[in-house]
């Protein structure tokens, strides 16, 4: 998979050199490039923002550097060349994702879907956001999504992109050594994961639930499932599938 990130802080993404994703980059499973938006400006101050039309607090990111950065990544813009822009929708067609608290919420299902794509482009906004025309124009040449990682506001899209790249990258076949570990975790079957224990069997007066030491695989699987349902009901009742909702 190829991932391009446009940001005014490309060094943010240096941490992708380490851990499992770093290894995936070394082996070629994942190719990540961070592009500095300021490289696509032409003034002495490398300006990327300006005051908002209509007034208001803060600054808005200017469309021109974004247009040039996206041209460099997606290829020359057919619409400005006077040609009919055609949006191709296939696994090869790039998806351009703008992290935004105003976007649809990122979920494990979205991570799974995006992990199937060959090319993702992330555009990190800062300040009060990006000129709306950048989204509208990009939508004439690629699939565009505004995506939020949760109902809170960050200073910019970089941290949100890091979270999404990690969630998506680990689902690319071969990135996580043991694919079974992906199946048994929170959100994969719509429930939160069960609690885990390792040795020693007793620690600071706390015992591992005896059933886990029983060797009875069926009983262990049943216990884990009950724990998942109990935990999800308590912490995230909104996630419960209809067949597990308590009868009124
Ligand atoms: N940028 C600022 N806040 C954000 C959020 N919650 N999700 C994604 N991008 C953001």
C-alpha cells in the first residue's frame, strides 16, 4: 500500500520508522511519504494560511498550495487542462482523506475497508481548517472523505492521521506476524475484547480466574464471550448487536 501525507509538519511522521509499521516499510509492504505543504508555496514566507472571508477568528489554509501538492501526488489536474474529470472508483483509485472533527467517525470497519485500497492520501489541516474549495475540487478527481477520530478537537490533523495509519497499516496482510491476533481483539466481532492474563497465576493477592487454568477449551471460550458481552454492556452499550440487547 502507498500512503502520501500532506502536512506542514512532515517530521511528525518520522515515528513511522519504528515498530511494526517501520518493519512493513522496510520490507516494502507499506510505502509512506510525508510531503511538506510549504514546498508548494511560492512566496518568501512560504505562506499556507490567510484570514477567513466573512470574518471570524483564526486563519484558513489557502487553496493554492493544496492544489499543487495534490497535483504532485495525484497527477496533473485534468479539469484545469479543460478535460472532463472522471472519477474512477476501484481498489487502485486513490482515496483522499482529510481528518476533521466535522467528518464521519473512523471505525474498525472503515479501517478494514481502507486497508484493501492501494493508495491513500491524507491531507492534514491546521488552524481553522482548509478552504472548502480544496475538498470540492479534489472530489472531481478522486474519492474524498472527511474523517473524524472522535468527538473532540485536536490542533491539527497529524495526530488523527497517525492513529488512522496505524489502525489501517496493521490490517495489511503480513504486517502483523500472527494474523489470529487481529481476529480476537476489540471491535473485530462488534464487541470489546475479553480481559487477558499471563503468568504468574497469583500476583499481589490477585488470582487468575480459575477457569483459564482448567484446560477446558469450550468453557474458556464461553467465559471469554460472557466477559465480552458483560464489558460491552457496561462500557459501550451503543455497540451491542441487536441480538444481544437486553429484553425490555
Ligand atoms: N482535527 C482536529 N480534530 C480532529 C478530530 N477529532 N479528528 C480528526 N481530525 C481532527
